[in-house]
């Protein structure tokens, strides 16, 4: 059950990241939301939780870190995608 909650929160964090960066005209890219949410939640959430001294407990610092991590991963992916499209 915890795994499903982590996956669901990761998708929500990834979708929130896309909305914070500006919603694409065609809607939310769910595969990107899934990937960015999971990677961002793991890296950002874990890093911020450990820096705040909360450990691996579910605290607000980890939730905020998860969304910030997803924003960074999403912004990086969109930048990389735009850079590749203009290079061709």
C-alpha cells in the first residue's frame, strides 16, 4: 500500500511541477509527470528531509522538497527537449 501511495504522490508532484512551470497547451504529459515526480520526490524529498533533520519520516519538509525536486527535474527535461529540437 505504501508503494502505491508513493507512486500516486509522485504523479501528483510531477503534475504540480508542470502546472508551476506553465501548463503545456496539450495538457499534462503524464509519463513526464510520473518520471519527474518519482525522481524528484526521491531526490528532493529525501535531501530536504535529511537536511532539515527530519530523517525519512513523512514531514512537510519532505513534501515541499518532493515538489521542488519534481520542478527541477521537469524544467531540466523541458530544457533538454527544447535544446534538442532547435539543434536539428
